[in-house]
């Protein structure tokens, strides 16, 4: 069965979605991600959708769902690499991806996650 | 047409291969990668194949080919996430992936690339 790989990258998990996220696959991804989050103790998840030309309401809901699960497991989710056409379609569909943060690319997404971790975790106290 | 995304991640490019790498796709990946290398000036490429359950001789050759092209364009390539079964099959096929460095996971691959860049580039001279 095809599966979406979840890569551990330093302090974050990276999910690159390249195939259409159908029912089964979205559920499998949720399962995998929760297990990886529990095992690795990471505080940030990057979901890259730069390969997706189409994001319909099902995929949008799945992504929001995954972000919600991650949040409960004390991890922030940032969606990166959204194509302009996809952003237009999502808004036309009435989906605002509430609760999901977005960034233009991986570098900016990682920066966002680091800032979030810095603000939430033990605040760095420069002596 | 499906396409394998190439993500810029800090100083490196990350290619996650999730679908079977057929003829057209391998060529498209070569094209894309050379253009990204030329444009971004990165010195390291990580190719993640953790999603691949099968790596046949065609894919093996394609990966070696891509690493060769990257080398000419002054970038090191590290193959990460190979499954144990894939490693066994490759050796049984007589493919040793000559000229392609490998690492167990992304973190170790990035470390390898950093070391390679440090050794090849302007040597850090601690005062």
C-alpha cells in the first residue's frame, strides 16, 4: 500500500504530500503522524504541498484535522509550498484553513516553528 | 503531469521520491534538479527514498546518474532512508551505487553534507 513518508528533520517532522490524499491515505497519515509525534517528542510538523495541483475540500479538511491532532499532541503544524492557484481555489471553496498556519516555503516554515517553540517553551533567558 | 518536488531546505535541496521512478519522471527530475542547482547555488542534495519498497536497476542507475550530474555541478549527493530490503536487493542485482554516498536518515545525511562542504570549501581556520 502506498504511504506518505514522514521524515524526521532535526527538531521537526516533514511530510511531503505528492499524491492525491484519498480517504485511506489520509487516515493512514493521521495514524503514522500521531505515532511519530509520540515517539519522537518533536514539537513541530511541516506539511509540504508544493506538489499538489488540486486541493479539494476533502484534502483541506484532512489537513485541518491533522493540524488539530498535532496541536493536542503539543506540536505546531505549518503548511508550506501552497501554489497560488490552490490558495485561490481554497478560498473560493470557502475554506480558510482555520487553525493551520502557512508559510511560503520550508525555510520560512521552519523559522515560524522555531519562533513558536521559543515563545512557548522555556523562554531563552540571555544573561 | 506528475512531478517530483525539489524542496530548498536551508543550504540543501531535498528530493523525496514517493512514486515509482519511471523513464519520463527520471528525466524530468534530472532537468528540474540541474535548474534548481544552477539557480540556487546549493552544494548539497539529499534524496530520500524511504517510501520506495522496490528499487530496480533502472531506478538505481537513474539515481547514480543524478548524483553524477550534481557532482559536475559542484554539489554532493547523499541518498537517505534506504530500506534494508532495498539494500539487499540492490547488492543482489550487482548494483553498488558507486559514487553515491548514503546515510541512514535525513539528519545524518545533512551532517555528511555539512562535513563535505566544510572539507571542500574554504577550510574553517580556528584562530
